[in-house]
C-alpha cells in the first residue's frame, strides 16, 4: 500500500480548492445549520472526485448539510480530516459513514474554543495594540499593519492545518480500520459531540421566568430561583428537546417553529412571564 502521506498532484489541487472554498463557510448562515451549506460547498470537489455513483454523492451531500459551527482559522483542519474520511469511505466497502459526522462534530467545539481564544482573544488584541500605537503617531500604515499581523498567521495556519488534517486523517483512519478500533473512536467522538451540543444549549438558549408568587404585596416565591435549585438550565433544555421533538417526530417546518417561538416569546414577555 502506498504511503498516504505522499499527496498526489490531484490531491494537492483538491486541497487548494478546499482552502479557497472554505472562505465561504458562513456566506449563507441559517439559524438551524449555521455554516452547513458552506461546509458542503467546500467538500464538493472531494465528493465529485471520490464518488462515481450518483446515489453515493447525494448521501455525502446530505451528510455534510448538517449543523456546523467552528472557528474559521481552524476549520480547514476539520475539513481536511473529513475529506480524508470521505476518501476512505469510497475505498472501503464496510466503512461506517456515521463516524464521519461524529468525528466532525467532536472536533467542532474544542477547536472553536481554542481558535476563538488564540485568534480573537490574543492575536487580534496584539494586532490592534500595535496598529493603535502607529495610528496615534500619525502613521497611515496602521490599518495595513493590523491586517497583516492578524491575517498572515491566520492564513498560514488555515493552509497548513488543512493539509495536516487530510494527511493525518488518511493515515490514521485506515490504521484504525485495520486495528478494528474505528467503532470505539466513533462512539467516543459521538459522546464528545453530544456533550458539546449540550453545552451549547445551556449557553445559547436563554429563558428566565420573571413571574413570582406574591402574597399581600410581599414576594414569597421566586420562580426562577426555585427552578435553578431543582435543575440549572431546566427550561432551556426542555425548550430544546421540545423543538427537536416537533422537528423530528411531528415534521414541523423550521420556519413555523421559528415564528412560533418569536410569537410566544413576545406574548410571554408582554404578560410579564419571562
């Protein structure tokens, strides 16, 4: 078997296409899927290259049209790993396709945290500090210096991390299959992904009850405080599970759900409940 770290000319071309297409990740964001359409668009050169069967192409497109949200600087690494798994899937008859989204989801959260901290929290602050110092002295190159200090490291990391993700993925995914460890990896990745989604629920879904029990003009029960003592974040969790149930089991359209939540929220706010 040839060493999969040795990229062919065609693979190098695909990685270049992935790099440029990855800039479109958040060009068509939706509340339900965030950058899913951009991720799918970035994967299309690999899908067209690796699959000849139209049904397999459709399955791959559906696979990558699922929720995705991560830091732009480190997204190419995830894309590289995903592309290598699609290649392995096209070459391995009994490949577990669930592992593709499982690993993609498990990488999404941790790399978002690292990327946001390093690039938005540190690198941007350093670039802004240098540029502000130049601007105060009247240097007209200040904005250009800011853009260079921030973007040059980011773009280098975007390019090399994408290549690294593809080469490492090609090597280690095949080894996992040969050693029979892919199912363990898939389960572990799925668990991490579920933990990340659960954490996102508590951070992104907000609902505080303002209604309290009042007797003789005196507040005797703080509803939100009682709910927090029972289960911190109970209402956001119930709302999330309720929305999932309506979409998955009752086939309620996403637009209907969004407008329904907006209307209920406005009415509940006007009534002083939330």
